[in-house]
């Protein structure tokens, strides 16, 4: 930020400030609830700068920053951190450097709420649970003293195909859609969810008694091993990979509502908008199969 003029000082006094927004965010998503490896909080911005328009997104990509700039946003709040790992340059020859430069040049602040939003109540887990049709839920696991993921029961049992179809309808569209492991006719009632990458939580999922596990970024070996283990005990839990972006983007509308409520009267002149940029990295898929290909008859020769 450059030198603050007298006119800017008057504007600062009349408008909601970044400092006020940051304080509200940290009441909703305390920094000390983030996992020890995470990097959350304010990334760029002057706590005294006025905030009139906030842009919410999953990822702080250049497309999101440009969308925010065109919309006249003063602040971007994202789920994923921009600077999770150390960097040694912010030159525009790198993607992160270009992002930092674009933020500063355009006077756009950036704030990230990641695992502290995952463990919040309500947070990312509750948003994904609601999309699955769950109401009352409990923690899937306790990690570093914080509740992570959710588990609960559907109002009534349904087939895996029907469950996956309903979830698909409640998720933002992506090129990859969702991947399902398990027979289309399998019965599900108890559901475990963990937004984002979740193949490290299989032990907790099995302990929860879930019939199906909804998460993202399932790698070949952990997913295959989980299905092999499940085959020894009746077939569950089945797996639904809902996609990283899709499973976590569900949190953004709730964030908008909670933030405005937390700011109270100070938000009277504030606009909060959810980004329309799809930051899922995939653009198209070839050869995908539907639920009719599931089950014992699904062999290596089938399209998948």
C-alpha cells in the first residue's frame, strides 16, 4: 500500500475496515484451531483499508483474482492458502509471484481460512454433510484436538446409485463429476464425510460404521486397499470421490451468511459474493462409465 491521503483517511473512518473483517473471521474460525502444518490468516492487505466488497473462492488463482478485480472487490477470502509452502521469490515469472503482485497492485487483500474452517461448527464438514442429506452429525475423527469430518445417518436407506445421484445434483458441476466404488444396488444409511483429500481417514471411517465414505482425491492404492478390506466384512464402506473443489466449495455460501451476521451493523454497506470461477483443474473426461457398469461383472476389459 502507498501513503494514506487525507481523503483516504476519511474514507477509512466511514467504511468497514479489513481489520474488522479479519477480527470477525477469526472469531468464526480461530487461528489456533488450524492444523499445525497449515498456513492460515491474512496473506496480503492493510488492516486499515476500507472493505466494501468481498469475494469468496476455494482457491486464490489468477482467474479468481482477475474476477475479483473486475468486480471491484477489496478482499478475497479463500479456503486454500496461497503460500502453504515456503517460497523464495515473488517475481511475476512464477504463478505465486504473479498472484501476490496482482493482489498488491490492485489493492486487494487476501485472507485464507483452511483447516480452521474444516473443523469449525458449522464449517466445511457440515456443508458437505448437508449436501449428502444428513442432519444431525458427530465428528468423524479428532485430529490435534479438533473435530474433523462428520458422520451421520440418512433419514432412510437408499441405494448407492441413488445416493450418489442426489449428491451429484447438490454439487457444483465439474468435468470429472464424482467417482463411486461399490455396487449401484448397495444399501447405504450411515454416511461419513470429509471435504478435500481424505484417504488418510479410512481407519476412522471403518470405526464409524459408515456404509459410504464421501471425500475427495482418493489415490489408487489407499482406495483399492480400502475396498479389499471392505470385501472381507460385507462390502462397506463404499467410496464416493466428490472432487476436491466441489466438496469444499459448498462451504462458501454459508461463510457469506455467517460473516455478514458476525459483522452485524458494520456490514450495512458490505457486498459479499461467491466466485463463479471453477478452480477444479480438470477440463474434460473420456471413457467414463455409469452405475450400470458396477458390480462383479465390471472387469478390466470394461470402459472406466
